[in-house]
């Protein structure tokens, strides 16, 4: 599944407001100057450097959620003079991911990024990489608090908190009855903390909500099938909510197919797959939560660059990529723009904005 992205031709656009005062390279890019990646590595304020290579290991390499993540990697790599590789597993196979990390070490990568989706499996290979002088960053999923995993920093959402806040939103929508909570791969650290947070919030509410957990699988088609089957066997349910992108899209589709909002059923989940956004606009899903996958790629490359450029003197630092509820009342900007930042366009662009900024 490895896909090398080398010798990118043009500097890609910088995410809005990302790097104020980012230097000559970013300034010229914003002004329309054409700079090759090799030139980007030589432009001020940084001295010329080798084309470092960062290997991104992923747990679901073909999942549409990670399309904007890959665009973020591409853009930062072009800006900072990097090559990159996108590799790992297509179906959340931890052994395949560990093998990919070991392969990156053997190939003498300059940096490695990996979602730590298993609480122990990555401890040894990450330590092996660090011992070889290769910095390793976690993105999208992190090791449990207090674990022995030696990764340098985590770039991603506070997963438990996001799940807890989703649970609070569920409680505000549903007074009692059966609620289905869908999760692609139970136990994996990119999504299990969300489920744990949601269940804790529901329990703390004291409401008579029967929350049942349903595993859906690692592919979008499989997820939709499992969600349909659960609904057909539990047509008295009061809500369907998901903690991953593919399952959320599946929930939205089932909500539409059976017109469940008209029957008082509520639904919601995570991430901004195009179909999910459309069905929120049409009123078939109450909300989704944006965790900004673009910057999970961009910021990770940026952290690797600063670490390598400073000889390890600067950083690394954890970065929380945020939590934002998207509802029918706030979804329109996601429909009226097609950008790399949300994975709906390949075209590099600076997106103009108007009106006040809402926190």
C-alpha cells in the first residue's frame, strides 16, 4: 500500500492563519511565487538542508477520512522541502503497521509518524526508532495516559473529551430508550476513547438511556451494512450515533433511507465526509464533530521539520487539533466551498473569508 510522494512540483497553499510570519517561502507562496520544493528548502529564514523524508504509517490507508490529512502532508512537505511516504494497513491490522514502522527504520527515514491505535504494540518499534536517531510522532491516535510509549508528541484531537461532549449532546437530544453507538474497530485507540467518553456522559446523566455498542468494521460498505442490520432489528430505537467517519456516514444514510427524523430518532457522529455534510444540510443528521484532519498531517510535518532543523533543541509539543460541532445551522460553509482542507478538491487555493470570526 506504500505510495511515495516525492518531488512535488509546486508549493501548496497554507491553511488559513496557520503560520503568521512563516518566512520568505510562505510569503512568496501567498503572493503567487512559484517555488520548487528544493528551493523551499533553501529559502530564508532557514539554511539549505537535505530533503528529509518522513514516513506516515496509517491504520486505514484508503479511508476517505485521511484524504485531507494526505493533502496537509503534501502541502507542508512542499513548503518545507520534505519527501514523504504514506504506508501502513488498509484494514487496521496492527501487525502490518508495526512492520511498516520497522521498514521505515531499516530504510533510515528521517522521521516517522504513526497513529498509536494499540496500547502496547508500538512501544518497542518506536523506542527502536528513537535509538536509531529517528524522531517519532503520534497523530490521530495516542498512547494511553501514563503508558510506556516513548513517542515525542501527539498531534490530534482529545479523543476522550470529544466523546464525552458527544455523549452530553446525545443526552440533550434523547430522554430515554435505546441508542445505538457504532464503532468501526472496538479497542483501537483512535476511536475507543470517544466511545468511552460518550458512555460515561450518558451514564452520568442518570437518564434511562439503553446505550448499546455495535462494531461495524474498517470499510465504509461494511459499516453501512452493519448499521442497516442493527436498525432493522431495533426499529424502536431513539438514536444512532457513531464515533468514526465511515460509521457516521452510514448512520446518516440509514437515517435518510428510513426518514428517521420524522419518527423522532436522532443521529450524529464524527468527521466531515462529503455525504455526511450533505445529509446534515438535508436534516437527516443532528450533528457531526470536526477534528480537522488536514492539520493532523500539516502540523506533524511541521513538528518534524522544527525538530530536525534545530537538532532536537526545539519541541516537540502536543497539539490538540480541536473539536467543533457542525449542525444544520453551521454546515453551509462546508457545502459552498470545495477545498483540499476538507478533502473535496485537489486544487491548491487560498479561501477568502467574510464576516466575523466565531470561536
